[in-house]
C-alpha cells in the first residue's frame, strides 16, 4: 500500500469531474457522482480519522483556459496537498464542432501556464494529471479519426507536461481501449465522451494505481 500522507485532495476539470456535484455545500452531494466520489469513498473509508479532505471544483463545459481563468479561487486559495486535473475533451469538442471558441488550439499553452503558476505558488502540492480520453460512440462517430487523433495528441502533451512538472501521470486511453474488449464503447462512455458508472469506476481504479494504492 502507498505511504500517501493525509491531506486535502482537490479534483479539477470539466463535466467528467463535475459529476453533477452540488454547489450549495451539502455533504452528501458535494463530490458529485463520478470518479472523485469513488476515490474519496475508498480513501475515506480505508484511512478514516487520518485527516483526509476531498474537494471537487470541476465545472461542466470547461476547457483548460476556463480552468485557468478561475484558478486563484478554485485551486490556489484552497492550497491542496494533492491536485488532480482531468481536462481536454472540451478543447477538442470546440475544434471538432468548428465553434468560434475553438478557432485556436490553446490546450498546451494554457495548461503550461496553469502548471507553471501552480508550481510557483504551491511548490509542495503534488500534481496528478489524468490523460484525456475518447471512444467511438454517438457524439464522436462523425469525424472519428480526427477526434481520436486530437485526443491522442492531448494525451501525449499531458504525459510530457507531467514529466516536465514532476507530476503523477494517470494513463486512461489505453485502459478504455482495453475495456472495449469486454463491453461496447457506450457501456463505458455513453456518448463516447462522458463516462457511465462503470467508466467512472475505471477512472478511479487507474487513478488509485497511479498514486500507488491497491484496491482490495
């Protein structure tokens, strides 16, 4: 088992992280219904009384640039010990759909700004970067090859940024690809982008493995 030291884990990202979380502070809903809830449940149960706190600030529809725009209030001010980020699919979505907000690809540039500032202001915070992912289903069937190429590019960038900034990298695309050998793509990502309950559990499992915690 990992020697993970208790502290505050902050989950950041888009709708996949948001998971329908409550904004009013209700303790039963503040983590949403996705992978942060699963991770918090396992760690909170296994390490009860050790001082863990779990915070979810994911917001549906966010791109990297949106996350960076709210970084002071939704990350820096929280001063987490562990900062987990899953982002990228909305950057790709806007490009694939030809929207004005996708006119330029700011994924790497904005992500680098975010990580540089975080390392400067929170040098003791452990970063955990999750690889963005996609499968072929209803929302991604049109221009599928371009979707996959873009997310593969973002995955490569995320891995390289993790190495550059000393972060833990959580590989997810290969895990979802393997999962489709057990059940169809929509079983894991109902529209090719958003996880089902099984998909969220898969993410949680890969997250735990990356930080060195075994699921018993």
